[in-house]
C-alpha cells in the first residue's frame, strides 16, 4: 500500500496506484502565499519518468490526490508542446498539461565566453557560466541569499552557520519541486521555520529535512 508523507500527521494511505518508488507527500492544511493567500489540502508527486513535479489541491487530501492523479495521467499520455512563458533560464512548460522541466537552452549568455547560461548573475545583471562565476567582482556579487527579516514574534536570530545550512536545505527542497527563485524565510517561534519561494511555502515538510541537516554534517 502506497503511503504519502503527511505534514504534521500520520502517513496518508494513497487511493491511487502511484509507483512504489515515486516520492509523494501531502498535507491537510497547506498555505499558498502570494497576492491572494489561501489554505488548501495538497498532494504532491515527484515522478521520475518524466522527471517533474505535480501538485493537486482540494478541500481534502483525497480530493487533492485525485487532482494530482488526473494531472499525472494527462502528463503520461500528452504529446508535449513546450514553451518558455516568461522564463529565460531554459525551463519550459507544456501548453497542454502540467509537465514542466528544464528543456531549453538558457536565453542569457555568459558575459565572458558567450556560452548560453543562467548559472550566476552579478548585481549589474551580467551572467556568468559555471566556469567564469569566480571572476564576478566581489563588489558585484549578489547580496545575502536571505532577506534576514525575522517576521512575527520576537525570535532569536539564528547563527550564521545554521542559516547557511537552512539555505542549502531550502535550495534542495524547492529545487526538487522545480521551484526556483528568491527564497525568504521567517521564524515565528523557536523551531518553526517557514521557507517561501515563488508562492510556495514549506514549514512542516521542511522541518524534517532541516532537523536532519542540523544534526548531521553541514
Ligand atoms: Zn504535455
Ligand atoms: Zn563563461
């Protein structure tokens, strides 16, 4: 029986026949932030073939799973037609289904060698490939990854080292879901860290990873 990791609760027993090796997770009460924040149950799947991230929402986890499953079935049978939309980094979206992936070459080029890249950008907006990232002048390096603003109640500021570990974990967690962009975090009470990126928020789902990271090697 396939189960999904359920934030803040016991594992959820899936109603659909997801592949045994596919990672799935869900929650009865997630928050989608953005212009009009809302609460929703959600179900997220991370298929390997094709490698992508699918998310369903609904009034209940069952409904959310159904929505996610429907998306997955469509992805499996779709004759994808990819488009960049407003992205220049090579990431593409199917016009007909929920499939999205890094399928194009970046439209931006390394200012040093002209190879298409979306690897690193300096403060002036110039791009650098992996090889030439090291020549970004110190004064032109982008600012701190974190906004560092601790929202809400007074909470102890986290030591720099822990922030760095949280940052790395957040990049992994959001990246695995094909969510890229500036990540901000807020600390409301001790041990509750919310990571936000591109309209998504992770807290409880993130915490397990976070704990692992804080305990283990950096
Ligand atoms: Zn498609
Ligand atoms: Zn280069």
